[in-house]
C-alpha cells in the first residue's frame, strides 16, 4: 500500500525507532499478524544502533516444539558475525528474537527450552539481543530476560 509520499507504510514503520520494551513488543505485534503466529517459526528482527529497523525480517520456519541441546548453536555463531561491533562499517546493532507458535501466551515447556538455548547462545557468543519475545495468535509478550 502506497502513501501520499510514495513510500509504503512498512517502510515508514521501519524508520520509526524502537527504544522501550513496550515499543519492541508493539513492533513485533505490528509485523507478525495473528494468523501467521499459528506456525512454529523463529523470527529475527534487526535493529540499528539508533533503534531503527532495516527492511529485513528473517523467519526460520519449522522449528521443533522441543529443541535439542544444540539446536541454536549455529544461529548464534552467525548472528555474532552479523552484529559484530568491531565491524569496520559500523553496522553493529541488535536483534529481536521472536518465537511464534499456536496456543496461548502462557509459557510452555518448549518455550522454556528455547529460552534456555537463547540465553546460552547469547552468553557463549556475545550476541547483542535486544529482546526475546513470544508471539501467539492471542498476543505478544516477552519470552524472558536475555540474562537470567
């Protein structure tokens, strides 16, 4: 959908910085519609250092409901290279990781396992994660603190 100025509403949304936790949750809610949240997917939203969002959202489909102990190791290694603060182009930022699944917003055993894997990956690789979120058809919430 085009606006009067020739830019899409999505492009305009990406230009608005997200600074607070409430703004992060609202952005996740705006981007992942409730029908899409019925699928087990891990969504990665990247944030620039100023809080704006590049026009890039990366879904990782068909994730298991009960992850194995090494399920996310490669993901965090990749993210640590993408978000490396020592990069010469100064592209360091952070990532919002959002787990979507069917059901309600109450934490399930699979959510707790994913949270433990995410925390381990952050600690091991130093990945700058802005927030870990859970999005279900019924709403969006913080999955858990990045650091336990």
